[in-house]
C-alpha cells in the first residue's frame, strides 16, 4: 500500500496514562493533511512517531507498507524553531542530509543551489543562520528536509513563532512546495500540525481533529476547495463555512476535555 | 432594598476612584546593564594595572619597608633584565612551558574524549561521573609526595601532577559543554539520515567546541599554577625552581621578577585561548 498508515497506535510516557490511544490514520501518497488539536493533545508525539523518534507503545506506523522503526531521510521533519546548524552556512545546512546520504560534492552543490533558488534564498547561500529572519530560517529548515527527497514531510507548528505577514508568505510557500518543489518530481506527502484552524483549512486537503487526554482522532474533514488556493479564498463563503465547522469541532473537543477535567476526582 | 444589600455595591462603586494620594512623580528605573563605553573600559583596564603599580612604587619609595622584603619596581625590572641577559630566564621559561605543553596537552587528550563520551553516551555518564566527581576533589598538590615516590623527581612526576590537576575538571566541564547541544538538533540530524557517529562528529562536536575551548581556558590557568608548584617542590629548572633558588639567596627582586613573568605568560595563554574561542565560535555571536 502506498502512503502513510497508523494502525491502532498508542503512546504512554507514563505507564497506564496514554497520551495517544487507538489512533488509526491513513494518508495517501501525495496528500496534505493538517492535524489540529489542543495544546498537549499529543500532536507532536504523533509526528514524532511518524518520524521514528518516538517509539509507539502499541500499534504500528507504516510507510508504503513498511513498518517505521527509526528516523530516516524518507521522512523530513521541521520544528517550530528552525533548529539549523548555526555554524554552517545556509547552503551547508541544506547539504547536511545529502552529505549523510553520500551524494558526491558536485551533485550536492547542484541540488542545494536548485533548492535554494526554489525557496527564494539563493542570495543567502553563504550566510550563517544567525543573520536570517525567522521566516527565512524556516525556509532553510524546509529546504534542508526536502533536499533528501522525503516521501513524507512532517511539519510541527512550523509557523507558530512567525508574525502574521511572514506566516501568510510561508503558507503560500508551503502550498507551492507541496505542488512543485520536489527534487525527484514526486509530490511529497505532507502532515502538518497546527493549532490555527484557518491555516489548516487553507493548506490541507484533509483536516484531522485530535481530542485530548487521551489523544484520539475524533473527526476528519475533507477540505473541498480547489487545488490552487489564492489568499483571497479565505474570505469565500465556502472557506468560512468549512473553517467554522473545524473550529466548532475543536471547540467541542476542548469543552469536553475541560468538563472531564472538572468532573475528575483529584 | 435593605441597607445590607446596598452596602457592598457602594463599596464597589467607590473602589475604582482611588482616594489615596496620587504618586507624586513617575519613578524611572534603569535596567541593570553591565556595559560601559569602550573608552571607559580601556581607561578602567589601565587603572587596574597602574593603581597597584603606583601603590607599590609609593610604598617602596617611602622607605618604611625593608627593600629585602619589598624591592622597588625598578629593582625588580633590573633583576628581570639581569636574568634575561644571563640566559637563565629563557631556559627556565622554556622548561616550564615544555612541561605545561606536555602535561596540559596530555590532560586535554584524555579529558576531551572522556568528557565527550560522558556528554553523548547514555551509559558513560553514570559510569564515569561518580568516580570523576570524587577524584576532582582530591587536591592535586597533595599527590606530589606520592608522585615523587612513584615516578621520581624527573619530568614524569611533574607532567603527572599537571594531568591530575586538570584532567578531572576538564572532563566534567567538557561533558557539560557537550550536553548543551539542543535535543531538537540531534533529532533533526537523525531524520536527515545521519548515523550516530556522524551526528557526534558533525553536530555535537562543532556545537560544543566553543564551550570545550572555554573549559580548556579555565583549566589552563590551573595547569600553569601546577607547573610552578611542581617546580617549587623538586626541580632543577623552570620558573618555580628559579624562585626557590632566589629564596636561598634572599633575592626578593628576582622572585618578584619571576612572578611578573609567570603572570604575563598566564595572561598570554588566556588571551591566546580567548582568540581561538572567538574564531571557532564566531557563529555563536
Ligand atoms: N518525552 C516525553 N516524556 C514524557 N511526557 C511527554 C513527552 N513528550 C510529550 N509528553 C507528554 O505528552 C503529552 C502530549 O505532548 P505533545 O505531543 O507535545 O502535545 P502537543 O504537541 O499536542 O502540544 C503532554 O502531556 C506531554 O507532557
Ligand atoms: Mg507540540
């Protein structure tokens, strides 16, 4: 089976206190899924398990039918803070994964240059990350993940720390990356965590709502909007309707969680 | 409405309009900063050297202190020139520097890999930390008699003292520097396909290097102290040895001259490592 599958995934950091439970999720190859949910609902843990950094307590994570047992360059990961190598130039940062793959220097240089041009940072190839703005750093982090031509791109609240304007630019950028920017010509599957419902509806083809404590997938909404999405689509009636629907679901989850907390004996 | 019901409401209505005295002036506060202008800093640096020097000159010029106890700055300068002209200063300097190169170098060669392992490998930390942590508290100077019994009064015992004095501290401080590497950076490196040895060499080491050099700088000062201590006890060359010689003939001016040289060399080592740190850690600015 082509794509990403989570089967009965459960995660306990403390035995008997599952953070995630009974998570079943299928993401077709080339799809764009956003995961929304309250803070602490286990979104990062979910991505960590797909990345192979967090072993599931039970259940399986499958990529193209093969069980994920550890991190690897077929699943690129980008965090909220860019986590770049501060002593490496922008180009050297993007080249890191290619060095690990053992790509020859000339091929490396060529792919790095192509990627940096694609993400609009060609002129900063020789700069150190410390000189870059937050948005530029995130572009580098995304380019670095894309350099290895991953099957899956995992984004963990990648724009949470950016100002509104930069965030908008980056959202368009990610849509464009998903549509066009792939070293192999094959569209990567994107799984993105966010707590911004507008962002989720704007970017994703499918939005997954995670409930809290334990995190489970409570709803999945197919975003029935056209492929190319200009920013103005956010003001369309259809967009607003879907967004309201997602917001209501997240709010309902939040309320239910609060109610459970209030009812629970301490 | 009864009075009892009305009372609280009156209280609430009155509350916002604070009737106490208004603050007379807005108080301005200044953040605690530790910076002064570059010019002021240089002025203060000069004062930090010149004021003690002037005090020294004043005390010895007053004639109240026997020059055999406290020679004048000019007498010390003359004694220094005298030793430099005789060639013994250069020979002693070379001997001491050779020992620090050997002893401190060896200590670094042992402690950096050890500390690196402690900071990166899960099992190395609990295995090494207790032993190193205890050994660090044993004063190296107290090992001098033992080292002389074990290794004689030759070079080996002096190098060993330096190693003992530096290796434990430098191991722990290196491990600390290595542990500063953010977990996210290690995780991202793994997702980029880098093996663990590769992450250690290409991520952990470069990230920790400025901190490792900082640790070395701190411990180089200790090493320089230990060289002189070792030479005071048993040696036939070196700056420490020269001090004991001068003591025998009550040549306090020479002792002072050597102390000045020791201070200056120490400062030079410190500045050199600072420059190296600044070069290696340019990205951290
Ligand atoms: N390494 C860990 N050890 C223990 N608890 C953890 C760990 N990682 C996450 N958790 C806990 O799991 C829950 C979900 O965390 P996380 O996945 O980061 O949530 P989210 O990303 O949705 O905010 C939180 O209660 C958090 O405290
Ligand atoms: Mg999170």
